[in-house]
């Protein structure tokens, strides 16, 4: 993942109140985004427990005290990363929800549209799949937060589309929740770990062809 190490969240002289959750207390949006992406990569590689604020600060090119000043704790920084991912996914959720309101679009076509929207998002933010792989091993409140902020919103708009298509006989009868997880995880992990596929296929080096192939395979899962 590309790190924007030449950016800093904001000057240390800028007084901002400590935030216990979610949003960066920082006026420099670009710098805050770069810091959160560095943190995202560090958490993805090592998991929450093995990642230190010092490591994240070093990758971001800032002083660890500055990270503590703006986020207060490692946990608050992790939560801010989850919120960043949820914010990035919000348009995908909205587009998927809107598919159910399009007249003249059949149940299967709505599911296919939702899968296409998901793939667009995964290719836009491929590092999310890797972050999720380590973050999903969490337990307790962090896992609950991950599910509620990242998983449930998309689950709650895609599963009804799957149910409609199953009931209409337009996709194979199957458990819609399992199909949701297989689609979401299968697509995101395939893209996030494309380097594992590279020894067997040149597809990951051809982005447009790779994206089209992922869509074709995902739609085939619907039966």
C-alpha cells in the first residue's frame, strides 16, 4: 500500500480537544487522511495488539506525541481507521440500497448491480480486505464496532436483494447470509491478496481485465 509519508496531520501548535472516538481532531484533512491510511496499513500487516503508535508515526513521518495529541490512544486511532473505512463505503451502501427502488429492474439484475458496485469499491480501496482479515480476529467491543460500522450497513442492503432474487427463482436457492459473506469476503480477499494470485496468473497486472474477471466469477456464484 502506498503511504503518503510526506504529509503530516497538522502542526503541533494547533490546539485541538482530544477525541475519544471516530473523527480526527485535525484541521489538515489531507494530512489526517494520510495518517489514517498509514495506520490502516500497519494494523492490516500486524493486527491491533502488535502494532505500536510509534510504528504508525514513523510510517507517517510524524512524532508519536502528535498522534497521541490528536487521537488520544491507539484504540481511538484504530476506531478512527474503522470510521474512515465506513465513510468510504457509505456511497456503496447508498447505491446498493437505491437499486431496490429502480423500476423495471428485475431481482437478479439488482443483485448483479450490487455485486458490480461492491467490486468497484473493492478495487478503489483494495487495502480494506487486508485490514479486515486481521481486524476480524478481534473479540469484544472492537469486533462489535467493526461489524456495526463496516459489515452490517452493507449486509442490510444486499441481503434483501439476495432474498428477492432467491424468492423469484432468479438465483440458486441458498442461505442469503452465507452468500453475502462469501461474496463480500471472496471478492475483497481476492483483490487484497492479488499478490498471492500473481504466481499463477498475470491477471492482477492487468487491472481492467482483472476487475472484469472478478465480476464474472462473482456472478457465477449466484447460479
